[in-house]
C-alpha cells in the first residue's frame, strides 16, 4: 500500500505522462491540443488535486487565482524571474545536492532567467513541453540540450523544487496543507 505522498506523486507522474504528444503552444493549457512548459506544470498539479486553477490574465487583479501572461521570449530580454515566482507559489526548492523524487520539478535557465521546467519521472528523465520539438515529451534532465551546459558553458539546471517541503520546514508544510485544503473546497 502506498503512503499518501507516494500515491500523490504517482498521480502526478501518471497525469504528466498522459500529456505526452500534446503539441507545444505558448500559454496553451489543453491536453491533446496545446500546452507550454509552465502551463503543463499548473495543469498536471491541478488535475492531481494539488493546486487550484490559476487563470492567465493581462492584468492580475487577484493574485490567488491569476498569473500574468508572458511573452514567449521574455527570458531573453529581462532579469525578471516570472517562471520561478509561479513555481515558488506552490513548491519549495530542495537543498543543493538533494536528489529529486518522482513528481518534483526540475527547473532550467534559458536566457537570463529560470524559464523552463519539467516534471521528474525517475530522474534524470523529465516530462516537459518543449518548443524545439513542438510537443510534450520525455527529456534527459541532466544532459543534452535540456540539462547540459548553455552557450555560456554554465549548467542550465537551476535545481529542483517540490510540493513536499523539506521535513524541517514546518512553515512551508503548513502552507502546503492549507493550500491543499483550499483547493479541495473549490
């Protein structure tokens, strides 16, 4: 029998796998029709029952229910960590050197900021929506074009984030528990 956390992690990976083959579409969020890497994360965690629905908005008037729309190349021209802020609304960074578990998030630097992510499915394999292949696919998170070094020679992998905060982070664990309860009430 699986623990609650293990069952949720399995549900995340199962849901992510069901998106494989979905075409890449900037700001899309429809399985089989189109999704980008940020919306893939939000849709998978929402469908697994871990996040409330967050709408894209030109102007954010309710930060609890909305995220700002983003141009496809914002990471090339700005230092604004838009993608990272979205992820850190619901996930905590794992300590440097910690290995991710299934259902955790691997984040990558493209351009000037963290701007790409995938869901861990037996690290180093990730499931991600990738504009260059034009679809949701498996990728090698620790090498090649995704996980290898960028043009500057620095690693693209920025680290791992998890919806399950480290055991010693009681404040983050309480915040996650509250968010889970609120998402069930919606």
